[in-house]
C-alpha cells in the first residue's frame, strides 16, 4: 500500500469559523465563527485580499472533535486543498505495488471514493515512476511512513464528491446497492431515480446556514480520514482510528465505531440497508510508520457497529489491501498481492481471485455491478482485462482486453461500464485520464472511446491502486459528464469552466454545456434521476452553490447557496472539490477532509467536516 500523498505545494487555509480551542472528544465544540484571520486563498485570485472576517454566530448544536491548526505556507500558490492535507514532506516516494521501487506493504494508503448517493469518500494518490516488478508482498513491517509531495498528483474520484442515499428503483423495488457520489452509476439512489427528472427540488429559500462543524482531531502525524456516508438517519465520518455517526441536522454524536488503527481505504457504495466496508490498519502505528492495511470490516451505518472483521492471508502473513468496494451484498477487496470477496451480512468468504501465470486482480469497482481490473504481463508489456463478474461466485460474465502497454485503468462506473486510462502517459497533467472507454457489460465489446485531453478537460482518476477512485467525473443514463479545465471568464472575477456531456454510444459531445459563471468553478457530483447534481466553488466574494442540471435542457436550478460571510467562505473553500469529500442531498451539504495531521500554523481552526443546510 502507498502512503497517502497530499496535494502538491498547497497554500495554508486561513480564516475560519472560530478560534482554535482544545476540547475533549465528548464535548461539543465551543465558540463561533469570526475571529479575524488572514484570508484563505480563493478559488480564483481576487483583485485584492478580502478584509478580516466578521463574527459569525454558530448554530447551537456543534459537532464533536478536536480543533487543529492549518498547514504551513507553500512554496507555490496553486488552488487550496481541503483541511488536513500535509503541508510538506520528503521527496522520497513510497510505493507498495508501485513500479519504480521495491514494494512497501506497510506504507499507509489513501482511501478513495466517489459515486452518487447520500455519502461518499475520496482523496488523491501520487503517481510513481514506472519500473518492471512483481506484485507486492505480505504485511508486518515498521517501514517509514513517507509523506509524498510532488508537482503533479494523480487522483481518482472519485468523484471528488458523491453522496449515498438508499432508494428505490423505477419498478418500486429496493435497489440492492445504493451508489455514492459522482462517478459511478447513472441510476439515482434517492427516491425514485427514474428516467424523468430527479427528486432534488429547490426550496423556497435556497440560502443555507451552517448546521454544525466537526473540528479536526489532534494528530502528531499524518492520518487518512477518508470516508463519509449519509443515510436518512446519520452522517458518518471517518476520524483517526474510528468512524463516528452524527445527527445529520444537529451534529450531535450518535455513535462511535472504534477501529484498531487508522483507515486505509473506503468505498462510496452502500447497500440498501445502509451497510458498507472499510480497510484499516491492525493497530496504531508509531510515528512515521505503518502497521500495514490488512483489516477489512463491514459497517452497519444505521446501527453504528462493525458487523465483522476479516483478513486475507498469503502463507502465514496477512495481505495488505489497496482497495475495497461493495457490489450488491458482496464486499470485494484487492491488491497486487491478492484479495477476496465476502458476504456483507455474514462475513462468509464467497470467492478469492486466483493468480494465473502473470495475471492478478488489481482491484474492483462496485455498485450496480462488480467489475475487476485484472492485470496480465510485466511492466511495459502489460495488458489490462476489464471483467464484469458475478458478485456471489466471482465468475467472469464478460471481458474487454485493453490495448497492451496501458499500465493503469480506473473504473468510473460499472453500469453503464466506463473505464478511464492515461494512454501512453499523454494526459500530461497528472489526472490519470487521457481517454474514456465505454464498454458493453454483457458482451465485453468496446462501444466507443472518448478522447479527453488533459489540457482541455478536468476530472481525475487513480488507476494505480484505488481502481474506482474518480473525482469530478459522473456517468448518467448513457452519458458521460466531464468538467472543462479552467479558463478566463468574461467578467472581472477571474477564471471559470463548464460541464460537457458526451454520448456513451457514439463518443461524441451532445452539445449540452453547463456554465459555472464568472468566478465559479463547477464540478459534477452525482446523478439525481436524469438530472445532474453539481457543486460550484465560489469566487472571493460569494458562497458556494449546489445546482441541479436538467438532463435534457441542461437548465440549471440552484438548490443551495452558502453564506458569503468571509469566515464561512474561507472554511468552505478550504474543502477543495479536487480533494475533499463533498456530498449533497435533500437540502444538506457536507464537506469533509480526507487527512488529519499535526498543525503547523496558529492562524485558524481546521475542521474535519462542515455541514450546511437550507430552511426549506
């Protein structure tokens, strides 16, 4: 497994909701928004820095946790990351399973995620220099836990954002698996889904208020905190070696699931009865080290308990798992060293992938269907097999063989099946995407290949280890929604961008385009029936927005707009959609960090999660 790398050279996020305060975990955070602090770097550079933030009263019920300070100053000023991203690190990259060095099975990996639903995770992963090599080995080491910083970071997302909410399919029957976050299924997971419109409606008043904040936990090292899920009963968020359930409106703590060690990998997907899975370390590591990522647990989000915990052994040693997903009622976890599939309710082993010659299952994408990325051959002569498999038996239903030489591929969606890859390392921007492949699940035949040059289109995927982690890319009913790269706007507020739709049958642009508006940057999050839910990162003088984009007319409807108060805006813009987890459903917006680390600044309070809601 690889140590979760941070975004490259990110600036500190300053300002915020209130002064730093140390409080025990069982105490709600005190204080309010509003101690004047240096302003955060906006999504687009303002003409001049905004003034110090005014006081902003906090809602009575606050989230639980410890406050933390923001990161130190970077050497270059790219867009701000989410709270909790490392501010600096050694240049030596780790690489469990990465070509270019010997595998380090105990380096702490980043979790992935993103697909539609009422809760999903996501985070960046650093691309490594290629080199021939065999799959990584077993766990149990005290190898240093390197923090990776580089100018280019490849992430998958997942979509960046996603939300999970169990719903019903068009025929009124319960879906086996509700998808989370933009990037996986085109089927809606809340309410009726359907083929006409969606369930998210604009309230009478779209203005939101801050519902609660979860302060950043204290940390003396870098820890993964990926993983957040939302049901009709709870907003759940990974902390340091725990998952905590909060009241979706008030932020009061409902339950805590302790883990033996920090989270390594999570999935966006949740079953209809609100169950999901995570991978984590077997115990708390010493500083700058890891205990491996060998533990898999099924989590009941409504009950607030772990249903079971399993490992996969190679000889006498546990395998370090790089990814995990849920498809229907199957939990599947994989890595370069092996994997397995379990029944999510009982923990019974259903099947295990069997290596054949130089082939192995690198990982899986879940949701409506289960898809494996199977790697065959040695580096430089690799062939990837995209296999739709039966979740219960592991039997291959269909297979598409990608062109030899493509080293990595990420699963954007399993139904319709869409795979992203950086063919010939031609993307040039570290996004991991140069082309999308639309594949027929039933026959395994390629439907079309969509070119998405990195200098024209946004979105990021991590096909190196996370497999289904793609951010800012959403698949709908036979359409692919991709943001453009930022460019100059027509007004005086700096950069802007658009969302473009592609036809998954023919690969051509449909002619549909959703404009962010001057100063805003728009990112697709998930599907809502045939409508697209998107987040607009604000300019320096506005609050962010959630919009619904009609799947036919592409007309935009504002569902939520956050306060423009500077202290609130600074906290919101610290949660960059490129890295942070963003979920929206039913008038509620949740933004959360995927890393916690020791503070290196004393200017502002950091937050693990922030919740906004409308009164409608």
